[in-house]
C-alpha cells in the first residue's frame, strides 16, 4: 500500500538499510551523517515555524550578542523561567532553531529557562528539563533500581531535553557553563517551588518530589560537551554508557501524521492514546502499532544510532536516596550559579577566548541565516563549535 511504500522510500533516502533481524542499520555513526539523518525533520520544523521567525526575530534579534559585546571575564549567567505565550517563549524557540539537530518539545512536567548574561543583557543559552524516559537501562543499572524502585522514585529525576549555548557563547565553550547550571542551587529550588508538593494524577498520592538527578543524552554519539565535566573536583556529569539505539527521530512529523491517520482508519486505539495516564511513550506506541498493522517485520524503531547517556547528581547522597527511598538530600556541595560561573570561566571560557578569537567576528545579524541552514561557517564546524541540545 502507499503508506508502506512511503515509509520504505523515506528510510532508504536517509540511508538506512535493514539488518539480519529486521531492524535498521544506520549509514554510519559519523556526526555529519547523524546530522543528515535529522535534515528532513529539521526542514519540516523550519517550514512550520516560518511565521515565528518572520514575526519575532526582527523584534528579538536585539537579545542575541555580537562577539564584541561579550566580555568573557565579566560573564554573569542568570536563569529566567519561560512560560508559553510570552516573548521569552518566542525567544526560547528562536534560539532552539539555531541548532543543527531539532530539539524535543518535552512532555509531562517541564521547566524551560533562558540563560541570560547579565553583564550585557544578552542571551547566552537555553535549557529545559522534563520528565525522563521510563525505560533507560543504563540509568537504572547505575542507580541499582528494580522495576518497583523506578516506579516509585523516578519522580525525583528529570531529563535535560534542551541544553546548550548559542553564538557567540558556544564558540568559547559556553555550552559547558550552561550544562553546569543544571547542578545549581537555583535549579534545585526552581524544581522544589513548582513540583515539590504536587499530587500524582494517577495515584492521587503526594509525591514530595526532590530534584536528586538530571539525565541527558548526547545528540550525536560520544559527547565532548559532558565528558569529564568537573568543577573544583566535583563531577557535574557522569557517563552512564550508550543507549541501545531506539527511538523515533527518523520518523518526521509529516510521516507520523500519516501513520496516525492510518491507525484511525483502522480504528486502532493507539491513534489517540496520548492523554496522561494512558501509558508512557505514546508516539513510540503509535508508530509501532502502525508498522505492525502494515506488516513490517522487525522493529524499525531500533534505528541503531547510539547516544551517550549522562547523569548529574545534585545531592551527595542522591544515589542512596533514589535506591532506598530514605534520607534527606545532602546539598552542601551544591553551588550557586555565580559560584559555578566563576569556576567555569576560569577553567574553560577565558582560556578558549584567548586561544580562539573567532567569536569576536560573530554578528547577531547572522542568526536568521543560522536558523535557516542549521550550520555556522565551515571553519566553525571544523572546530566543532556548534553546541547541540
């Protein structure tokens, strides 16, 4: 049938081949190849957001920085929470569009932030945390969880689904500073104020959630952003290993909408089972139901593109509490943002700005072109300066 042919054609166009078990084999794990696998998804996103870019960018471009507006030694990051329907929300979306790999919109509990540089009033990055995936074997193994443990205590973990610096801050390793802000006293307090006293929608029980850990995964294989990320002897992220290469990034929204329409035509329930409480990972369940009904053998959601997973522990005893459910968080080593910034500038940003001065040539007028193409100049790409979420 037509949809089945369209799916096969789409996967071939991306360069996927079928393995011996009916799953997919990616063309390679090379970062440029992985970027290319996201192009269809990114092209569609740019089309869908063109009104936002045309309407909001001229007004909000002032908040992006020219390279010469950045005084590296004076950088002073601050988190501002973002709400939908505000100009800050538009600015967040514009900043996310500058990355070569499209970012997720998250689901469930979500906290989004602009990262401002208060030394010049410019935007240096964005980050967002949301509900983590339910099944992540490397995370559960690291903590020592059983299935029951995870069910009762996953509420204390969030996932950083958007995280990075934007030009010109990414050119001076500002992405490392932004990443370290996840493990800050302010982030812990933001979470506590919003979700610390929530009641479970399904269970009706008080969760008394505490932000004990934040996970994240690299967008393209092994990460140079999170590996060995330490300040003052404290690890800010620890590698958990690599994911199994499962997911749905290779199914763009347009193709997913066709799968949903097909499920509806067949009166298959997964077409609309996206309400909270109807099961985790609705998009994956819907895709799998459509592929199964169409007669595909093997699991085409196993795309084979492995990503490195990381965990940031906010309390000294986070693992102990997550494993046992007992104890109070020991937060003595959880620093404030201003303390983190001073350490990060000394370790990374100042040194990079002195050895690599390309950031001084960045002009905010290029933001529109960066959104359109998802790439910087060839020299910047060669230096691996584009930070992805």
